[in-house]
C-alpha cells in the first residue's frame, strides 16, 4: 500500500468525516447520518465461491467500512457504508465497487448459513429444502451496502489541502500530486451533480468560474475583503445562484487571510447553490501559488 493511500485511509477512518461525506454526497448536506450511529467493521471481504468444488477464496480489502445503525418506524435498521479513496481517475471503479458490494452481500449470506447450520444441529431451527439449500430463509433480509468513492483531486481542493497537512503531520516523505481539474467547455467544473441541472441552470452555473477568473485580475488592485465581496456580490446577482460561502485562505492551513502578503500561497474556495432544487456546486481559484 502506498503512503498516499495510508494517509487518505487514516483521514477517512474517522466517524465524523465519514458521516459528513455521506451526508454531503448522498443527502445533499442534510445531517441524516450521525457519527455516534457509526461503528467500524472489518474491511476484509473474504468469500469462498459457491459450489461443492470451490476451494479458492477471494479476498479484497476495502478502504473503510462502517456499520450505520438507525431507528426507523421503531425498528433498528442497519446499513453498511463503504468508502473508497481515489487520487486518480479509475475508469473501472463501478465494476470494482460491484465486486466489493457483492462480496459483502455474500458474506452476510454465509454468516446466516453458518448460523442456521449450527441451530439445525441443535434442532432449534427447522429449515425446508429450499432454505437448507441456500442457507437463507425467505423472510431474511440483507443489510444494504452503499459504497462512496471519494476523489481526492484538484476540484475538491480543500480535501487535498487537508491530506497535505496530514502527510506533513505524520512526517511522511512523499509529495502529493494533484489531479488536474477537468472543466466543461463553459468552464463549469465537471461533477456528477451537473447532471441534475437543467440546460438553463447549467448555463448560469458557468458564471461561477467566470467570476472567479475575473476576480484574479480584480485582486491585483483591490484588498482581500474587496475581492471577497466582488465575488459574492457578482455571483448573487444571478437569481438562480446563491453563494453559501466564499473564503480566501492560506493554501497550507486553510485559515482565512486578511492581506495578500500574509502567506505565499492563497486560494479562494467557494460553494454555490444553483437552481430550484437547489444543487450544491463547489469550485476554487488560485490567487497566489
């Protein structure tokens, strides 16, 4: 395992971080999953393929796995949450996740099968022929498995900054190379969330990057605060757009800066709500690199 993988796995192993990630990407920022409802589980997925002659086990290691326990209609409900960390684009990631999820479901079936086998020997449970064959009863339920891929690329610049700081704190002698941010022809940062925008909203959303680019030249003759206000006010002039936050920060610490000469590296990080839904879009711009 590479040192970058170790750093990202350590960062994403905390319950509050995983809860925030799923709430942001799955529930659009609503605090549905609470950290105290999460429990770490074994990340090794080991499965012996079905069949009497199967003797070669398949083993895969997940990056992070959590068991989410919640109450629904006065009943306990359990969901397996998986995290996979990527610093580069993986074009077969969907297939990879299908395998991981299938192994987790197979693991649940095998555990049920083992449990019934023991209970059958003790004659505390009686299975019909179909249940005995599958090791699974008709009323049994599998825990849903949801896998989230976290892309530590240039677009999610703040995550990259956090990982860099973590690597520095751990004393790891490695250099993190950021993936280049890929944009649409309009300048809008590519994201799966863009598919949720209408054609008109997509067109309006392109103004986020246009304003950010304009702010770079604006900043050469204006203060940090004036540049901040220029960006926020310019974007908010569009009825379909509303800035959630815009911060001009130190590249290393992510702390707000007051003056352009406060540090050698300065960037602007922005989150904007777009459209009626609304859809939360993120972007960033470099003022000093």
